[in-house]
């Protein structure tokens, strides 16, 4: 099957240097970017029910930009002034730079891995005296907990926001050759918005083991899994699949 169209369940890249756009040009693909879910922050009232004292924590473990947005939003709603001594530990450099939206970026306060929690683990290990807060959502990646527990990091999880399926009623059908998912919430949104969806020849790609398991648990066939050693990014995984298939450019 030659792949002609791909649906990526994320917002459209803001830069023309996106690897997705390069992939589109290289293989003459039609790539649509349609987020399948959106994040909704919990209220200050609901957060108080978790009985978490924000002032007790000296470090924040950040796994996404949503963590940053909703952490500072809740702090403001609860009239908690984030101390200048707070340290931020981000799973990627891109997330670390995003925090400049809220604080003055200083290397002694902001630390980051390259891609994921595994990269960040050695850095956290060097700061074991910190008391960490881990903002998360209802689709939290359990792999993060496993790494933190293995490293014996002193941390506390707190629900700051929820992934809510988006209204996709403007899409009457899913006619793309490939669907690309990045979270179990994407799969949940698919089954909610398209309860009669049959996979048939449609290819499904998943980023992350939890997303891949969600695809299979929903009864769908998982065709492409990333990241892997050969394909550390989703675009590389898609390209490798295309090169092995009938799109023909090797």
C-alpha cells in the first residue's frame, strides 16, 4: 500500500523547518495536523483537595509544556508566590527553554535531559536532597514513575490538568492512510468521536510504549512504534516504514 495521506494528532508546526514538512515534500505526502484532545486545568478548589502544600517543594519535575502552564496558573490562582530558589528539571531542552515564558532563565535553576525521563535521571540523581513535585495529567506516563522510583527520588505526584477528547465532528470520516498517535488520550478520542471506526488498511503509528499499548488495548493493529534505536523520532519511524514499502524512495 502506497501512503498518500497522514493524520498527525498534534498542532501544526509553527516553523517551516519541521521534519514533518520535510517528510511531506520528500515523499509527496498530504499531512494534516489535527489535535485529538486538549488540556483542561483543574481548579484551585479541586487542587486543594489533594492536600499538597506547594511551599514544601524545592524542585519541579517537568515532562511537558502543559506542566509548566498549569503549574504557574495554579500557583497564581492559589496566590502562591513561586520562590526564586525553585529548581526546574525538564525532560528536554525544548521544554526547558519554554519555561522562560514564566521565569528568568538561569542555568543554575533550570536543568534538562535530551529527550525523556531516562536522560534526566542522572541529573536528578545529583540533586537527591531536593523535594520534588511532579505535576501530571490523567494520562500520566507511568514510565516516569518507574524511573523516579528506581532512582529513589523524593517526589510527590499532583494532578494539575486533564486530557479531554476534542470535538471532531467536523471530520465526517477518517480517510487518511495513516493515523499518528502520541498519547493514550488520542486513542480515547478516536473511539469517542468515531465509535464505528474500522481500521481495515489504515496504518496506525504510536509514539511511546503506553500509547502503543493503548492502541492495541482498543482492539486496533499497531503498525509503527517509536521511539526505537533505529527510529528515535516519529518522523524517522514513518520514513523507515515508507522506505520499506511502496512509496519507493530509498
